[in-house]
């Protein structure tokens, strides 16, 4: 059978999984590729480090030159995280005539234009299914399988770490810090989970999906984002009482006024599929004008789910499918973006608001007056009869659910309400997802 020599750069968790699939299931990959994907080299920083994978003699090396200078190596899985040296290595691989597969969403979100332009100029290609949602095949589906559709919107849980933390808070009643510690213990969160919990990771992935779905050229840092690091079990309980769960949602919707993009904790009605996504799973709901609603769900991270996506990309590159679509799609080209982002203040939405208020007459009137001044209509209110043993400095929680209002009006109304002498300065405001995204 014909042989295609491949290499791996970076033999961490995902790289080890890729090596296992190539070495232990070569018959499977050969059946799908019509050729053997032969692992020629695996580049690492430290040759002395023990590996959870038995590699044939001569495969392991600490010299990237062993890959760059071997003309028989055609496809390379570049599995180094971060921006540097990942960017420099990827450019070097392209310059040496290699096609590249990557799982590095931060690199694509930051330097996608440069890397893809260089690949096109050199007649090479870059595949990146594993960069978003791990083992969930969302990249291929959006870029190819939805090609007969205008995608109208997407909403998804794109970060498994944050979803695990939120799930533990919801199901176990744990506070945020305890849930983070458990996520770290299980290997779902890094020692520093900042990029996961502050919404950065989800925003980077959303920027990639928005480019694929809408042709948008939006840097991830321009996407409004709120993380889960200030989330409280108090709001989890109130949300459940109202019939909702809270999830960190990446939102994209194409409307005549422009492209809506955001990442934020969001109330989702219990029973809707996104509300039922638990633990470290990812899920994305995509709406096409022809196909309607399509829901993708699966493990968004982890060794073997991500390795599965990487090896699938290696197969597609080796047999020639990816090079064809890479040339056709012109991803991250210099073409002008066909859509502009809708201003954040104009984004419409329903809102959950929680205030800590003085337990005395007239408070509600003051709050509703501010909301009325901003033309924000109230859908429902929760204020339980206070338990004196639970009063905090004489204040009680007041929860308001609104009808639809612009983001800017909702934000400024909350700011004004927290300046009232009967309201504590710390308030919570979260979006409420429409049951039907196109509404």
C-alpha cells in the first residue's frame, strides 16, 4: 500500500494521542486514507522525559530540522500551544513544503491571516478541525456541509473547563472556587485557568467560527465577553426557580443590522438541549436557512477526542481533500469582510437582574422608575419573604426578569439602580436566551 510519511511536533497530551492512533490503528487510518500514514518523526523539547507511548526507534527527536529537512515528510501535526514558538515553527514547516494540521485556536485567532496567506502563496494547506470543540466536527460541517446554506446564527458551549465548573456549581451546590479546584484535580482545568473562565478561549473559538460561517474578519478581542469567575450559586438557585440553567454561551447571529457576537453567562430554559450539556462537554447549535436547526454535541477537549480530530485532518490532507477546499474557501484572505459587527449597545436581549436591596417600603418604586426611564419592561419579579437570620446588612435579594431591551439601555439602567441609596453597589446582570434563536 502507498505510504505517506507524517510527523508530529509536540508530544504532549494530544500529541501522544495522535501517535497512539497512528501506531496502534494504522489499519484503520489506511482504510480511510487509501494509504498508510507512516509516523516518521515526533519532535519534543526533552528527550529524557518519559512518554506514555511506545515509539519505534528513531522516531523521537529534539531537532525540528529532522522534519524540515526531510522532503519525504508531507504532513505535519503541529501541536504546540501558545503563540510562540508555534507561529515561527508553523511558518518554517510551510516554507519547507509541508502541509500542516493544528489544534492551536489561539494561534489561528491571532495570526490566521498571516499563516493562511503564506500557505496559499506556497501552495500548501492548513487544517484545523481540532482547534474548535475538540472531537466535535464543527469546522468541517460549517465550511463544507452547510455550503448550500446561509448560516443565520450559532449558539454554543465552546469551553469544556467552564462548563464543568458551572455544572458542578449547579448540580453539587458548590461555590466557584471549590468547583475550580475539582476541575483542576480531574485535569479539566489548568493550574491557571484564566483564559477558560474569563471567556477568552470561547471568544477565540467564536472568532474562528464567525469567519467560517459569515466571512467575518473580527479579532477575538473585539468580541464582548464576560466570564464565569464572578458566578454565584445564588444566581444558580434563582435561575432554577425561574426554570432556567446558566451556561457560558458563545453567541453569533446575522441580522440586517450586522453580526451579533458575544460570550457571556446566559440563562437557558431547562429542557432546551444546550441547557442539558453537562460536565466538560461542548455543544453548538447552528441554524441554516435551508437545513434549519442542527445540534452538535460531544467532548470538546481531552486527549483522544482531540487526537481523533487531528488524525482525521491528517487523513483528509494526505488524500487531497483538504488542499482542494483550502484553495476554494480562501479562508483568512485579504478580501473585505462582507459583514460588520453590530454595535454592542444595540444588541437586543432579555435580562436577568439581581439586586441586593434595603428591606423597606418604596424600594421597588425607585427601581421600576429607573427601568421605565430606559424603556425596559418587567416580565417577572422574585422577592421572597425575608428570613431575618439571613439578612445581609438589612438587605434582601431582588430578582427581575425583563422583556427585550437593548444592551446599552440594560447596562446603564443597572448602573443607575446601583447608585440608589436603597441598593447595594454589587448587582448581577445576565442575558436570557430566546427559546428560538431566530426570534
